[in-house]
């Protein structure tokens, strides 16, 4: 055998081809949320179709709910349009009988945090969700695709995804990793190297000693941002770490079935002579903490570098994009990035709102104070269970004492569909995954960073080098 | 639209994703670029940005959108494709597209045409005259023609081409394979029983 992990999962889920020659891939798990599902449920209803396999589906709310007090439930959502969206998901889950963690359920959270945490994400699975960051689940050796709303409807009705096989890309990350760097710094550096379209048409498989030594949380952070490199899915092989994380989670198999599953899961790695269409190596040993300076996730520099000039980019296209980004971000070439002052800080999102991320941020925040020029510094846990865990470790206390706001779980300022947002001209250090124009609020300016760098920046009131804080 | 990496957050900003309907997105296509004031669902009397290309008189009725590489990157929101179509676009021409966006186009009947960087550059040059550029895009023959230039061919997989030409019911088409899916499912359940009925 000489297959990649991707080839193996594809083969074990290949149903056959349709009359029109397109391939059908069987889907084991379908995750749903309020933004990309309403039109899909409407489509099903209009065509009098039923979900193919109910228990494959799991829904929660995350994108448009408030992160402030939830005690009033639906009534507490001030924005009537957002309230309707949540209400419609409530109704759809009820009438279609879909397993649902509603906004009052303690297991509610960002869909890509909830899946793995519940053990609803298992190795070797095919997983889809109407959200591009579904790639997160690839950390468990699951083939996980983000899909559009038509495809959400299609998967609900047929349990299959119409899919073309992608190419295989191997990204090897060599270490050792510096203590000051985390998974977020690695993935930002990778996207800086290969570009936002660097992996288009590919499924990325990450390997190398750095990946082997990462926690599952760190692995999820890397797979999460595969989409920002243009890949539709990111994958990692299975090891003891993966199995250890999953053991005893609510949705995982029990008893004899668990043993059988583990035996199979441990075979889910690429063969040593597997062939990749593209290979990339990233040397993480010389990495410094990474910060994005522009308006797409490849515009990244090290914290010890200065804001680049449009002339630094060889091709005309790129230098024009750079000048537009510099204007939008209001940055002057040559300025040390660590001198750039901030208005807000956001620690959260499906990239960096798991327990380990909060621990890393808390380590920096402990016993310190958020700078007075920072208007808000939000910490938004990825799920109700992450929030509980953090509170049991006293992290909420550390954050509150330092002057951070401790919020209820959700997507929050990652895409600012609720009231957590930037106002025109405001600048934010954010642990999320996209720095597009207006992503965190109309005319807002986003710098993507790791949780530790975000915490250090809140304390310093500017983009800061976390190495000064440890 | 002379930009690379146009992302779906620009095509339709998030505040419009709160709608539970499939219509009404065209008015807010490229909202943050097209208008000077901040948009909200249902807001009228907007202040147009005269600088933005789609607001130029000669592009008002454009049905083909010309852009640079990696068009449609970012979020998977299908609302981006709905917005482009409801605004009046039938086709997007660019050197490359992001994967999810490309699929969303096919699923909704918006034609994504990938031409080479040089061909796209040629078309941009041709748009610099005062008159609107008239181009014809023929999916049957897979060719784009404009002015006196010779036709440029583009490739598209036969399945997608057929779906676009015939506007088929995707789900219906897959459900014709229901027996195949059922028998796959039976065998899958035997091989990996832990994937079934394990909800706590
Ligand atoms: S946290 Fe951000 S990127 Fe993740 S699912 Fe929510 S909105 Fe999307």
C-alpha cells in the first residue's frame, strides 16, 4: 500500500459515481448552526424531503448570539433579526428532530469547539458543516470539509457530498519550537510562506516532529486555518495523543466497540512511501511570535520586524495589494510592528478559544493590568464546557482582575455579527483567523496573533512581544 | 474589479447573513465598497461611493464580473453567490477561484470562468475605453470572445457544465443513487459500527 491518509479516508467513504460522472462521498457527521442552515431546511420542506440519517446531525448556535448575560434566553437577544435566526434554528431542530445544544444548554459553543469536545468528531470520519473552518476537525484524522448552504441541504437529504478528489499536499513542520511560539504562530508563518491560495485544490496533511509534540488543541488551531491557506481540508495522523483526548467523551463508543475503534484508528496514518502532489517544509525553530499587519492572512511578519513597504513585493499586483492594505490599516512602512498602539483585544474564536489557549493567555495576564488605552479586552470561551473548566481553574478570576471582560461562549468578535465589534478606525489584536477589511466591524483593523501575544498586547496597550512577559 | 483575493466577507458583509431567506442580498453586494455609510439589513437612502467601479455609469448594468486571482476566498457563505446573482451577474471571470466559492457557483447557476493571468490582463486593458466592454461567454463551446480578439477557451468539468446548462435538481440526481447509498451504508455500518447510533 502507498496511500496518504486522505486517500484512505476517501476510499472508505466512496459510494460511487452518479449518472453525470460526479463522485459521491458518504458523510458520517454533519454539524449545523444558525447562519447557513435556515435556507437548507426551507429547501427540504419545500421539496417534502426528510433528513436521510437523523443521528448523523448535531446542531448548536454560535454566530449571532450575544456573549452577555443569557439568562433571559431568546427574549434576551436584542437584535430582532438575530433573534429570528436563532428562533428558526430552534424550530427546525424541533420539527426535524435534530440533536441540538440550544443557547441555554451548557454544552453550547462554537460548532468546531463543540464537535471534538463531545467526541462527535472521531478519527477516520467524514465531517461537513456549513462553515469554512470545518477543517479544524482534521486534527483528529477526520476528513472535514466546509460546505455551502445548498450542500447543507444536499447532505441532510442524501447523507452524501458531491465531491471531486483533491490533490495531496504534505506540510512538514520541523522543530524544535521556541517556547514563546504556539500553534498559531506556526500556521500564520506557513500562510505567510505559501500564500492564501498556496494550497488551493489540495488537502493538506501536516506532519513533522513539531506536530507530533503538539497537544490536540494546538493541532486543531493549525488545521483550523488550513482554509486561510486555500485548502479545503487539513489533516493530521492519529497517535496516542488523539486517542487520549477522545477517551470517555460523551459521543465516543464504549466498551468493546471502543477497543475495536481504537485498533482501526491507529492504522489511520499515511504509508511511509505515500506520494504527495506537493511538499512544503517549514522550519519552526527560528520562528518569533507572528503578527498580521495587513488585510489578508498572508500579510504576516514576526513581532521583531517592521511594517513592510509596497516596494518589498516583487510583483506589481502584490505591491498594489500591499499599498491598499497599508492604507486601510493606517500603517507606515518601516514602523516596528511592536510600536503599534491598540484599542481592543479579542481572545476567542474557533482558532483559539479552547482551554489551553485560555491557559496560555492567563499565564501572561496573571497579576498584571490591561493598559488604560484599551477600551475593551474580551475573553470569549469557545464553549460552555470550556468556560466551566476555565472557571474551575480560576482563569476567569485572573482575567477579571487584570481588567479583561469574561463572556459567554460564541463566535463573538471573530465576525462581529452580534454587538461585540470594532467601530470605524479601531485597531484590535485578535486570536481569530481572518483580518479581511471590515471582518470585525465596519472599517475596523485586525491584527491576527496567538493567545499569549494577545494577552501581552492587552497589557502593553500595543502589539507586544510576549517574550518580554515570560 | 481590479483586485486579487476578493473575499466573501467583501462580497456580502456579515451583517446581512442574519437573514433566514434566500433573497434580498443583491442590494448589499460589496456593501462596504459600494457605499460610504455603514449598511444594515433594510437600510435605504444609502450614500453611494462614486469611486467604486460598479458605481461607474458604464458598468451599471454589467452582467459579467472581471476580477483577479483567488476570487471568493474566505468564508463558505453561499450568500455571496446569491448576492452576485441577485445584483445581476451571470458570470465571473478570474484567473482562479477559491474552492468552496466555485462549488457554490455551480450549485446556484453562476458561471465561474477561469482564464489565464495574461488573458484576464488583456480583458482589463480592453475595459479601459469609455464604452462598456461587450464580451460573450459561451458555455456550450466553452469560449469567451470580445472585440476583435480571437476566442479564448476555458475549461470546466463536464459534470458542472451539464448542471449549469440544464439546471438540474442536484438532490434529485443524487437520490437516483439511493440504492447505492443504502448498500454502502449497510456495509459501512458493519465495518465501523461505532459511527452509528452512538448518540449519548
Ligand atoms: S469563530 Fe469565527 S471563524 Fe470560527 S465558526 Fe465562528 S465566525 Fe467562523
